[in-house]
C-alpha cells in the first residue's frame, strides 16, 4: 500500500546566524511511503501524483521513532490503584519487599504490561527492550504476561525480552528457570550485581556467559555495584566477551561504577568497551546523589550508549512518565548542552544512533528505503524538541500511525 505524507518539515543542514551561532536549516518535503518504507522524498514545491491516501502533516517536524532500551514491563503498577513505595534500607531490603508482592501482581501481568506499552507508544517509541523477572517465587509467570501483552502489539512495536534474575542468579534453581524462559519466548539473558547480589563476581559472570552461548542469545547485565568493585566487574566481563568472541552482543545497564573512578580509569575502560563493542544502557537517574557513567566520554571513545526509562510507578519508585525523550532532556540539561548542535546530537541516545544531521551539520536522514517509523512534533528543530519536550506527538511505525 502506498501513501503520501505531505508538508513534512525535515532538517537539511546548518547555517550561521547574525550572532555567529549555529542554527538548524529546515525545509518542507512530501514523503511517499510504500509497504512501510520511504519510497520517495520530494520538495513540497513539487506536485505529487493523485492518491487517495494523503495525510497533510501541516509542517510538523519529522524525527526518527524512539527506542526504549531499558525497561521492566512486568513491574509497573499502571492500571492498578495508586500507592506509594514502601521505604527500604538498601537493595536487598527492596528486593525482599518486591518478592512479597510478586505472587499478588502476577495475576495482572498482561494487564499492567499493556498499560505500560500504551504509555510508551504514546510518547513516540516503537521498540522496547524489557527485562522480565525470572525468580524462584513465581517462576515464569511474569514472562507469560509480558509475552501475551507484546503479542497483542506485535504489529506496532518490536521488542527484546530479557530473562532477568532480579533476585540473584546463583540461588535455588534460577539458572534452570532462566534456561526455561529462553525456551519459552525470552530472547536475551540478563544478570544482576555479581558482587552485591551473587557475592561472587567470576562465577556469576561465567554462568551468565555459559547460558548465553548455550542459547546463542545476547546479554544485558544490571550493574549497580559501584566503585572499583563495579569497575572490576566490567573489566572482567570485557575479558569474557573477548574470550568468547561475543563482540557486539552484550550490554551493561546502569554502570554507575564508571562514574566512580578516576578519569584515567574511565578512558582506559572506555577504550576496552569500544573495542569489544559492549554497549552501555543508562537510565539517566534523577537522584543527584547517584553518580552517572561519563556518557560524553564514552561516546567520544566510540562506545554505543543508549537510554531507557527503567521501571516506573512500581515497587521501586512512584515516579516516571514513560517518556524516553525526558531522559534526553534531563541529560542535555545536567551536562550543560546549551548550543543548537550539542543539544541536537543527544537525540542519538534514544534513536539507535540515528539523527537527521551528523556532527558536521550534514543531512544524513531520512533516505529512500529507510523504515517509515517516525515521531512528528510542532517544532522547528530537534534541538527545540529536546530542550522544550513538546507533549503533543504523532507517531508512525512502519508506515502505520499508532498514536
């Protein structure tokens, strides 16, 4: 099926303003979409062929659809009545609170996941990487609910589903439960704090890699452990990736330890992460007492960095909007991105690296044969979108409007 999107605003380059600052050049175009991909891009001054399927976008700015790269569809209280979080003393205490809730929440797994998916989609996302608890308390119940919810949205969003040992990998029969999850719909294997939770770094990491290789799946490890313990864990994991030839197939989520060490150590580990193509998934935490990984430094070294919302409105936190753009806005603000170009480039953290303009201000997207997955805004540049975060959005995924 063919359709036209007319009067679409695209970023096409840069110009120098009278005050010698950089501005973003934009122009109007018509886009033809065929079978979910861009088949033509023509200037808005050009007359297009008559078609029954024409949507006038009225000068809305086109940006790539967003990617939510760290999420927990199984944890949210969305669709349930409001309740605040029970305070906890530490991570283990928080996990104990969560464990008591798991059997109760499992009965509404699909319902809650659907509510979260709807919220995420409405904000402009068409891909979700979700961690799903696999634990000795409820087994695969959470996985069943999440997979059922994602199946209802299979024509709308793509997903990666991570079998996640939230309550520890090296206990009870969790390794076998993780294997069972991978046989029943999970597509990746996760891990959690080899030192802080499993109390043995090497054994935990080796078990994770063994399962990954057994099922030929990618890995994403939650790492809250800070300081040199966390740094050592990342360094050891990189050794395993190199040994297993698993380059490009693993990620470290949170990675707070990278912000706890010296600049020299940060540069050293960033080079190793880039060489072994280990990704970093940051949730850009709002806690001002929580040290963030050095995202700019990592990017400069060629490390692939992505953002995620993490869980929201759940037993861990009553806050969160499900808007991945909010994470970029927060990061650009706290890292003092003030000019048009530096603000604009932060978009890459939520689009799998795609930006309309490259670092030199040259147009690189969209192109013919690109997937027709977009977010439309009433704005004049991606920098404005990031700085002002307009709430009104129109979302297209593979040629179909989904919001």
